[in-house]
C-alpha cells in the first residue's frame, strides 16, 4: 500500500494523523495479524508446561482457554494504554502490546508439572514485576549504557535458544506424547513441515499482505492438512460460551521469592526491549529519535499493563517488535491505526469461542509455527551481536556468560544441592547469562588499542 493512498509523507509521519477509514481499518487488522499467533502462544506453552494445556483432557483445560481469551483482551487493552494514554502513561505512538515470549524461560520452571495451582505464584510475580518495570520509567534511558549490543544480543539469543526445545516437542506431538509410539511420527513431522514450507514460500516469494501474514497463512495450511488427516476435534468449541467477562484473580494470588525475583529481574530486560522498540518506531516511521517523554510513557504503560494483566490472570505484556517492522514497511505512524487493531483484539477477547477455535489447532501444527518464531528470536539476537567489536575481552565475556547460562539450562541437575529458589532462577539459564554478561561488561576494562 503506497503512501499516496494513505496520505502525504508528512501526514504519515505524524502520530496524530488519521488515515481514511478504508485504509486505516485494513492497516489496523494487519497489525493484529502480524502478532496474533505470537500473542496467544505463550499462554498455550505455560498451560502445557503446568499440565492443563494444549490437548489436555483434565478438568482444568478450560483455564487454558481463559488464558488465551485474556491474551487477546489484555493485549488490546494495554495497546490502548500506549496509543491513547492516560496522563504520563503511554507513549501515544502506534505501539502494539502483546504477551511476552521473554518471560517464558522464567515461568516454565515455576509451573512445570504443578497444575493450575502454580499460576497463583505467577500472578503475584507478574503483579510485582510490572510495578517494578513501571518504576524504571524515569531511569531506563540512563541505564542503557549497561546494555551494549554484546549484552542485549546475548540475552535475546539466549531467549530464542531456551525456547527451541519447546518448538521441537510440539512438532513431534507434545510433551504428553513423550515416551509413546505417537511421539515423533512421520505424520506429526509432516504436518509441522507443511507449516514451515508454506510459511517460507509466502515469506520469500510473495509481497505485501501475503508476505507479512506468512506465519498465519502457514498455520492455516497446516490446519487444513491436519483436518484431512482427522487430527482436528471441535468438541471444545461447542462447550465454549459465546460471551464472557474477565474474572478478577481467577488463579488466586501468591507471592514467592522465586517467582517475584525471577520476574522482577526479567522485567528490567523487558524495559530495555521496550526502549528499543520505541526508538525503532520513531526511526522507521518518522526518521527521528524517540523523545524522553515517549520512552518514559511507554515504559510506564508496559509495566502497569503487565500488572493490570495479572489481576485478570494474564501473562506479562510487552511491545511487539514485529509490529515495529510493519511500521517501517508501511511508513504509517498513525497511533489511531494501532488503536483500531486494539479494538479488534478486545472484541475477540470477550468471545471465548475464539479461543476454543484456536485450541482446535493440533499441537503439531503449532509446533511448525513456533519453530520458526523461536528461531527468529535467536537470529534477532545474532543480528544484534553483529554490531559487536569482537575483541578478546568481548569474546571472553560472551563465552563465559553463554557457557554458564546455556550449560545450566541443559543440565539443571547440576544444581540439585542449591536452595529451591536459587535453583529455580539459575536453571532458567537466561538470568545467570544475562546478569553475568552485564556484571563482567561493567567491571572488565577495555583492552588498550
């Protein structure tokens, strides 16, 4: 869609400009399509890790549908907090919020195999972590000196690497199928491969809407193939309500040291990610740097949005980087376009049948999609690392941080004599790698020329 059909270049660079509705509505829906799958996937992963998730026959399975519903509703609500704002809260830019992937490596050890009861501690941790992130608003710009590409690239790469195992497990048939003959069958891998092949074909051999929506269309293709193989069941759709309101503290609330400390530490990383997204939006859409007011407002909204989400059983929210790329592509900075997308998400969030329909997607189909998404997270981190000056100092910092973090993630049994809280935090791999890299980067002197 060219700038001529949207408005003049000057208008498009203005966040206050409202394009004609016949253009604004498709652009708003395009924002939703770009983030829709990634937005609901964390809920499926966390519920699955806890044991009441994807493909489960447990009586708590409806709680996963509720979490998916909240992912849509709260992503829309927190996006409005960014685009419309309230006092100092919100950047008033086209920032699209969604459920964060970055917290998954922290949350999985907290809930693994513990069922729906584990979500109470997650709720408490997200509530405190969001408030902590909001408190960083006035400071976050000044803290960027501690996070050069060496550190941020390592962190993002570690996030992607820590999630790759989940993608492979999904594509092979899911965690419940491990140890059974159904795990890793040719049929499972065939369905996942359809998603990957179609997504890659659309991404690289088409343009515009088809290219932007490649993952969504790839999942639809895999879904059709799975349906023809009898892998799709619509039982849950008939049982789901047509309309439902969100519930206050549906999981209860509990404050544990491991959950609060882990999520608070990760919230610091999330705050820096938000600063990068705000800068990416202003540079890509308006060829300017983000103002201090925009950065502070975005950080406030990011943190308070996560705390607000926790009250209704949601997961941490953050700004979505894929939507930053959309703005750079369309060159439309209108915050009203993102607002339209947010309204669409909110409408979907009030309709549980939407989540029920999504839950009919076989886990193998979802696996094909998340393999690509998680791989893209890791490759984004490597792209950041390309800007690093690879002196022997930086190589040693990267080596020890990666080796210790990734090693502990691969072999958590090495921590069996640690206190339970320390074990939960160190076994993520992400936190020890991130904070060791930050610490070493601050204390190790630069090499002389």
